[in-house]
C-alpha cells in the first residue's frame, strides 16, 4: 500500500479530537486510575504514530487504536507483576485467614460451609453514581492484593484474557495461576462483601 493511500486511511491530526475521550474511558474502566489511563492513551497515540505506515486499513482507525491500547493495558499489568515471584509457602497462614469459609477438608476438596457458600449478589444499580462507587471500591480491593494477584485477577476478569495467555504474559506456571486466581477471588470476595454488598 502506498504512503498516499495510508495517509488517506488514517489521520493522526484528528486522533485526539476524535478518539481521546473514548480511549480514556476504555483505559480508565480497566485500570481505574485517572493518571494511568491518561498515560496509556498518550502511549497509544505515540505507538500508533510510529506504526502509522504499517496501518493497512483492514480494521477501522478507531478499532486499530483500541487494539494498541489493549496491548498497553496488558503491558501495564505485566509491569505491575514484574517483581520477584511471591512464595506460596505461607499456606498455613492463608488457611487460617480463610478457614471460616470452608469445612475442615475444604481447602483440599473445595467444600464450602453452608453459611459461607457463594451466593448471588444483588445486581448493580444502573445509576452512574452507584457504578462509580462500585468501581472505586473494586479498585481499592484490587490494591490490597499482592501485585501479581491483582494483575492476574484484572487480566482474567476485567480484560477477559484466556488463562494460557495470562500465564504467558506474566511468566507464571499454570499451577501458580490456579493458586493465585483462587486466592485472589477469595480475598476479593471478602473485601467486596465487607465494603459493598448490602444484605
């Protein structure tokens, strides 16, 4: 494809006016931090500008920018997780912290106590204020997780990435992934039930 036809397909001069708000909302919904979301959008525009000659027009300009941003979000979680792997040797301490959820054999067999078994939560009110409040609480609960756990949980449930992709992106084994996701879900459940879920 010639330089002329590429220029005709994309217009970097209009990116900020046309897409900045949409891309910011997309990023913010995934990282729940204003400054990080702004940085990710700026990085997206810079990367897109560098790669504009490779744009073939196979997708819409907006779709192309969103795909770049999605990769930036994944990079963000990869960087968060990029520190020495946490030891999983604290299992006894972990069992004590969450023993009230399970029967005596529960950690091995996954048996919940009847009174603490997962229940359906009331659906979120569609009111924007309530949704924003929930997102803030969700972000605070995620911040309480170890960095690797937060990244795994976010990629799985906010980005809807496949387990195998998460293992590859964060350089963790499949067995570590399942331990992390199990523990992260328990901690997130406890945090959300304490701070958000109404009886």
